């Protein structure tokens, strides 16, 4: 199949506004982001096992990304309006995403199994630095994960009880390192990646009805997320610190540092749903 999407609002970020969601509408000079996607695949059954293979190719245009070289938005309180300096604040970029997805699933009696694997590559292309007009730079997208795998197992020992486990494994997302290694200078030039991601979840779900045979259905789930208590990196912040050659001499140099923020540790989970 072939499809096309158009996005009229684009979320961007800026070094000065790291903790604020900033959305930019499509206006004159900022056309909407668009993409074309082609998907080819098939599914078959091998006895009790279902097998599916799918490949996709996606081309993206007019992607918005803050221009790290540009100055911040200027605001004139006497005029009650803001404006952007002559240097463009947002860049006009392109992107490609290609991948292959495979999955197997099946059931036998009270046991249901699922396994999936994705091999993919997502890259972005943006104008080069101002000192090199007419050039472009290509680098992995911040959400790019080359390898992703997930495995699900469910056991139903009783009609009202289901035991489940989910294992998710993936390579780390890339850090974009700017210029000479300082995140606040220049355009992205080299890439390193966060550590790999891995999480094992276990759960037990009981279901039943309230009152009469046609009464509301209740569902109670108890479980543990991240059973192995793995430290998965949620996001990484790059910043600069001064490292003096001689302490107190004031002749130091700025060196890049990366601070990891981790996702939740081992966490108990409880949920009650009532379906009317």
C-alpha cells in the first residue's frame, strides 16, 4: 500500500525552552510537514503458528527542527509583539525511514505466544552550518532504534485467570553531539548512542461479572514492571563544565558531560477495570 500524510502543527524544541512544549503552525514560509509511505508485506499460517513479514519505506519533507545557531525569539514589550531575527529559527529538513518487521504468533491450549523483531533506520537531513552554505548534514533521528524485539507469553490455567509476561529488548537511541563535542554549538556532526533498553514485566489478570449474568465485567490486574530492576535510560542531557588545567588558576577548558535520566525501577502495578 501507499499513503501520504500532512501535518499542519509541528512540535519543536529550543535550547532556551527545554522544558516547554512548543508547537509551530504551518504558515507562509513554513509549509506543513508531509510524508509518503509505501508498505509491502504478507501473512501466512504454518499450522498453529501465524507468520508475518512486512517492509516499509517512508520519505518525509519539511521537517521542523530548531536552529541551534540562531538567536532566541525577541520580544518588544512596547509593541506587544515578538519577532525572529533575520537568521532562521527553524530549519526545513527531510527524513527517511526504512525497516523490516517480522512476527510469529500462535496458541496451543491455554498457552499463547508472540514474538516480533524490527530492523530499521531513520535518518534526518538538514541544512549545514552557516559557515558552509549550500551543504547538508545527515544524522540518525533522536528516536532511531536499529534493533527492537518483543516477546509475549500468556498462560490461562483457569477460565477467569491469565498469567502473562512481556520482554522488550532494543538498542539505545542516539545522542546528537554537536560540532566539537559541545551540544550548544554548531550542527550535529557525530553520533553516539545510549545503552540498550531491556524490560521484563509479569502480570496476573482475573476477570468476572458483578451480580447477574449480564452484569458489568470487572478485571483486576496485579503485576510487576521491570522485574530485573534494569536501569533504562529515558533521556540524556548534554551540558558543559569547566575543567581547569590548574585548580584555581582560571585557565580551564569547557568539556562536554552527559547526564542520564533513568526510567522507573522495579515497580508494582495494580489496576481495576469495570466494563459496563
